[in-house]
C-alpha cells in the first residue's frame, strides 16, 4: 500500500533524505530523472544510510563506507550485498512509497 512520503519538490538532486513511512525508516534520493526509495539501513551493521553521502552515483555509508549503486541498491563495495528497495511513485507532485518490500508479500 502506497503512503505519502513528501512533496517531490522537497527532494533535491543528490540529497539523501530520511523519512518514516508507515513506521518504516525510508531513504529517499533523487538521481537524474528518478526518485528511489530503500529501507534506511546499511546491509553491514544496520546504520542509517541517510547519514551517509551520495558520491558519483553511489550511496556511501557514514560508518564503514560500504557503497551501493544509488539507482539499483546493488552493492558496489562489497558487491555481494544489496539494499532493500521499496516501490516509489510520484503523482501530483507528491512522492508515494510502499514501505513493504516486494519480497515480504
């Protein structure tokens, strides 16, 4: 079920933004023409990725510098991990997120 996250104009290019959707901490980012959403948790030790930074299309965790592709969530360093993606859509200038990961039903 999609729930309102924020106004699309409030999410800037290259920004990592944390919000809570239906009780789930969500990382939102705008990269190019896309808006992407992930559970706001590093695959390593669960640190919030929203406290990290976006560098050259990669999300870099602030704690141990694990890196993920911003558009797919795939691990870059290390490559055998991935973020938990969330479905996102933009309608009427509002970003909507389904806070239930696809593999959770």
